[in-house]
C-alpha cells in the first residue's frame, strides 16, 4: 500500500508524528529570512485566493471535507484560503499541507507539543530566531502557515522534490517511514484532489 501511495505522490508532486524533533536540522536551516509585515492572524482574503486559484471548486470541496474538524463555515473557509495561498506561495501541494496539519495538530490552532512545537503545523520556536522576526507569533494563522510551508519547502529543496524524505526531515525522523506514511495516508484517504486543470497539466507533460 505504501509503495503505491508513494509512487502516486512522486508522479503528482514531482514538478511532526508531531514536529518535535525539528531542532536537529538547526544548522542546515535556510538563510532566507521571513521578513513580512502583512503576515498576522488575519486570513487570506477571498480576492487573494481567487487571484491564484485555478477555480473555486477546491475551496468548496475541501470545505465540505473539513466540516468535521472546523464546524464554523467562516472560520473554515478563512483557514482553507490561507492554507491554499501559503502552500502555493511556497510551491507546495495544498493537499499535502492539509495532511501535515491533520497529523501534526488535528487542526488545533493552539496546539503545543511536549517539546514546545506550536500551532497548526507544529513549528518549533527556534525557527523564529533562524528565519523570522522576534514579533512573529507562531499561534497566528498566517504566521504559522508561512513558517511551516517555508520549512517544508526548504526540506523539499534539499531532497530534490522527494516528499517522503522531506517529510521525514520536517518531523525529525529522516529514514523512518512512520511519519511520511501517516501524512500520505491522510492525503490518500481525506485530502486527495484533482481538478480538470491538473489533469490537463499531467497529460501535457
């Protein structure tokens, strides 16, 4: 089952258990600083979302799937718009990011791990010193997603597009299949999504 899911992911995306071990990658952290003033606890607006989305079908589909996790429709749509925007900005697949969030925090904005990782994507506080600014609050919606997506993008670049190994680095368990498999399982059973435009892109490659 794992080999099948992994093979599908390599095709689809080629173009921590809780993230409490991210510290082991400290020395290899990206030197690209997250210096943004517009990033806060404010969600991405609908205008920002539609400016980069192929269509609105993704938001509608994912909102239905996420209702059991975030019952409030306004909060749910704001969260999903922000996930989509920050994922795309980092060159990541939004469905994989949703899968990471489900495994990491089960969509609990204020989740804290035993090691101190924070928020939706369970970002370790040391990352603020490495790539951010002192005033960044890792419990803020857009801050947390910007950090988490930036970190995962960094590891994906190191691993030359290999999501399995990048996820292992994100969790601090490189070489162990447990965490990547959990994320892949969530992607396969809960968040996998194909739009007509993606079918066209795959067919043209």
